[in-house]
C-alpha cells in the first residue's frame, strides 16, 4: 500500500530517487522495478509488477471490440515501460514520459493505494487545488462514509 507524497529532484540524466517508504514497500514484495506508464490525467502511473499484471489480465477479459478498451490499451498499455531501481534507489524516467508529464526538475510521487502517481511538482500543485475544490463541493464521499 502506497500513501503520502514526496518531492525529489530529477538529475541531468533523467534519474530520480524513489521515496524510501515506497522502495521499502516494493522490496518487501520482492520487486526491484516498477512499471511506468502515461495516464490521461497528465501524470505518470507507477505500478508494482504484480499490480500491472493484474491490470493486464483484467484488460484481456474485457470486450476487445469496445472503443474505450482499445483507447486505454493504445494510450496507457502501449506507453508502459519497466524501470529498474538501481542500487541508489533511483529510476530513469524515459524522455518521452518526462515530456508527456512535463517533468523538468521537481518530481512529486503520490502514493494512492496500490500504485503511485508521478507528477511534475508544479502541475501537482494545480491539481491538488482542483481536488480540494471538488471535495469541498462534493456530497458523494459522505454517501460512502468518508
């Protein structure tokens, strides 16, 4: 389970340290890599390999003729790449992922349960304010007892 958010700096080669608590969660499960993929929200999603495999299995069970399934596979699955965690706890974020998520220097890692969102810090700041406004105006969470 991933929770919390952390900011780290991208180095000149495109590497960034994964927050230690997230690394610990991954290594406890026996993983030394994550699956990084584009997400339509404008950020990247980082999945432990077992969670990514669960998603791929679920996708294979869905109707392949549905345009939304095709779009998801083209946009999300086709951009997926396995990123090895080096001995210093870093991953290399490929250039095309950095470009898509507009990551230049500050990288924000947000644990959201079974996976991690990876954001440009400046875009995260905008998104978190949008989320706050949605929560202030929402009655839906009360329906779920949250």
